C-alpha cells in the first residue's frame, strides 16, 4: 500500500519534469533553428517583401524612372489602367497563350512520362532527351527556335515543306511561341509525372491484370486517378508560369511586341510603361493588378482542390 502511494506521488512529478524538459528542448530547437532560417528571412524580406511594399507605394504616385518629384495621385493610376485598352489586350494575349499551353503541356508531359516509365531499354537516354531542353536558358531556347522559324532559312518550314511566316504574321506568331514553350518547358512537368508514376504501387496493376483489365482500363481506372493530385499541381504551376509570359516572346520577336502587337504580353507591356515611357507609378499599379490576378488564380485553385477533397471524403 505504501509503495502504491509513493508511485502515485512520483508519477505526476515525472510527468511535470518531462513536460518541462520538452518545453526546454522546443525553445532550444527554435533558437538554434532560427539562426538557420534567419538568412532566408532576411533575403526574403529584402528582395520580396520590401519591393512589394515599395511597389504598392509607388502605384499611388506619379513617380518616374528617376525617382524624383513623385507626387501622391491616389487611385488615378488604377483608374487609368482599368480603362487602358492596350493593357486589356496584353492581358488577353497572356490568357490566350495560357489556354494554348497548359492543356497541351499537361497531356504531352503525361504521355512522355508514360513512355519513359514503361520503356525497357535505354530509359536514361529517353529521360535525358525529354528533360534536357528545360535546362537551357530561356534566351538560348528562344534564339534557337527563332532561327528554326525564320522564313527562308529556318529548318522548320524546310523540314515539313511549309512556307508559313511564323514570326511575321500575327496569325502564327503566338503559335510559334507556344511550340517553342512546349519544347522548352515540358521537361519539368514530365519529371513530376515520372516521379508520381514510380510511386504508384505495383500490386494495383497486378490485381487489375488478374481481373482481366487491359492496358487502357488500367490507365483510366488506376493511373489517372492516382495522378490527379500531381495533375492539379502541374496545371497550377503551368497556369502561373504561362500568365507571366515574357522571355521567349520578347527574344523570338527581336525584342519587340510582335507583328501588330500580337504577342505583347501583360508583363512586357508593364515593362514598356516603366522603362520606355518612364511611368514607374503607372507600371507599379499595373503590377499590383497583375499580382491580384495571379493571387486570385492561385487561391481559386486551392479552393477547388479543397472542395474536391472534401467531396471525395
């Protein structure tokens, strides 16, 4: 009886001691971990938070590129931007490019990943060939395809027997940029799909084979459902990246907006206002509007994904 009472008294003391030790370890871990995170936080604040706050401030002024004599103008820049037809045209070009690129690159990346995953010989060669273009700088890839599309000397028309003015006709200029973008960036989405395919348990396919399911049924009822989350990620990343079209469009069009402004993207028009027309305040307002659009797209994707997961439950 005495032993039981002693144990009853000692147990809470041990629990309190263990809790105190855990609290001390958490504090020490936070202190030590804080030193590792501090450099990133400093750089993040310096190159992300501060420019964002500075841009918000400039969007309410008539600041020019010299940074002198900026006067507060309130919402005038935003009112002008919302009435600017050229801005809406540029946004439409970015949206049109996104609608062309995202479905194509998602489907193409999936089938390339399926090919590289199931091929028996030379797997590393196929994977290298599919991923290697993504390692090229954007200017290098754009210059390569500019030469390939150049009428008269480009290999694209010569190879397929075409006479299409890819870079000089507004009907084809955006399509040329889409083709270049697909070749250049598909490797990233391909890698995501390939990693996801390797994570699907093999016993699911073995059980499906025993039940008589052919290759098409296995892909539709096993592969695609198991890849729905990675597909959502690929689509979201490609939408955000495509809306920010700039490098390949500018380089392929000889640092211009393309034939009849057909390829001028929102980012390019913003830079023109800031560094060509020297209207930094107006360009800042356009940047904030674009930031809100990008944030709305990302938030919409999160809401849809959450609702889908709750519906599946």
